[in-house]
C-alpha cells in the first residue's frame, strides 16, 4: 500500500490498520529498524507494520538473519529499564568477550525468550548508566554526559563485567574528587559557620583543624571539639561552658580567663598552654572533667577549679598558684615540681598523687599525711 504519511506515529499506525485490516502497533524500516518517531521516515522508505511480533524480512522467507549470515553482526534491540537501544551482537561480544553481556548475546538463544512485545531483549538495569557502557563497547572511549553520576556507571560496569571500563571509571572518579583541604579554619570562616547554625542545633567540630586561629571571646558553649586541633589557638575569655574538648590538641594555646564550667577535657593535650584565671566552677554542680589530661608546664594561676576531676592527669612543673581546688579529685595526679602555694585544697583527694618537689607555701588548707601522697 502507498499511503501519505502525516501527523504523528499514532496517526500512521491508525491509517495502516485501516488499509491492511490489522491492529498495527509497530513500524519497521526495510532493514528491520524500529521506528519510534515519524520524523525518521523518508519519502522513498518502504515500511513494514505488524501487530507486535518481531520483524522478519520477507526476502529471507521467514528465516532469522543470523541463520543466513552465520555472523555476529546482526542487529538487535535491548529494552533496558524501559528504554530501547539498538546495537549489533558484535558490539556486545567482541570488545569484552568474557563479560556478562558477551555471554548473554554471543549465542542467539543465550538469553532465552526474555523479550518484550516488540521483540526487544529485556534487561532490568538503569538506562541512564547503561548508555555510557554501550558507547564504550562501540568505540572504546569513556564519554559520560553532564549530570550522570560516575559511581552509577561504575556500578553498572561491575555488574556487566566490563573490566577494562572499570579501571577507566575508577581513575575518572578519583580525578573528579576535590583535593583535600587541610588548611586551618580561620576566625572569619568559623564565625560565619556559627551564625548560620541555629542556637538549638548541636554543632559538631570533631577533628577539625583550628590551629593558630583567634577564637577569643566567642560563645563556644556545648560545641563538640573532640579530637580537634586547637594548638596555638587564642581562646582567651571564650565561653567554653560544657564544651567537649576530649582528646583535643590544646598545646601552646591561650585560654586565659576562659569560662570552662562543666567542660570535658578527658585525655586532651594542653602542654605549654596558659589557663590563667579560668573558671571551671559550675554553680549548678556540674564538674569539669580533665581526667588523664596532659598538662605539663601549664599556667593555671588563680583558676577556679572547685570539684574538678584531674585524676591521673599530668601537671608536672605546672603553675597552680592561688588556685581554688576545693574538693578536687587529684588521685594519681602527677604534681611533681608544681607551684601549689596559696591553693585551697580543702577536701581534695590527693590519694596516690606525686607531689615530689611541689611547693605548698601559704597553702590555705594544710596537707595531711592521711591523704597518702607520694
């Protein structure tokens, strides 16, 4: 039948159905290519319509093309996640002969009868990620359009066993990652970060690098600085109430007159730090925890540390003059050569502490032997 082609593909199928007395659902060109857009049809094209069965070239007397040629260059259509791809068997087989795709299509019956109503082979995978793989098998180049996640393509390459493509993708992913920035966070950056965070939200700064930053006089209450690098920081007059400084590096930092009520400094390193006039005393009874803290040579002169936990901490050569250590836990603490003159140690627990060479002149509460000091 010779017909005028106009309108949409649906219009063409409707005309063909009326002319041929069938319920046409698919249109093929003379070479068996499935037409899904009327714009692909040329004036001199001979078209074949069918009710859904696979295309059979009338010139082959109904025999499949591969039986006539005996080759692997025959065309086939894949339905990957609802999207159709037309390619050749040789494309799927030749470049990666040991891949899953090669094993699926190197023999004509390898995929069984898993075909849709159009005769396309069904593959339940993502078409978005399959397209770069098919193009790689066609020309050997990795080309991925913008917006396509390389990790998704990598996962599909692994699924289909395209080994040579896996290496290309791993290199591309590595090169696309931004270089790690280990530079310290500045005061300006951190203040901007603080202002953008709701006051009721937990602020996690674990492991961040603040080395040398000026964080003085900032409100840092309840912030999690666990394992952060705060070495040589200026934290003078900062409000660190109930902050978590566990295992943080505070070496050489300045915390003079900082508010450290209820602070957690378990096993942190404050070697050579200055904590003059700091306030560790919480009126509500919440005690600061500096257990195991490394504080050799620290200057804590005049600090308020009522009830503080300094058990097994290292305070060798520290300056603790005029500190309020009333009720403090100093059991097992290394206080060798410390200056404790003028300190209030009433009800302090010094059991097992090392006070060799320590200075206790003008101490407000006499040190009794019953406290088992070394």
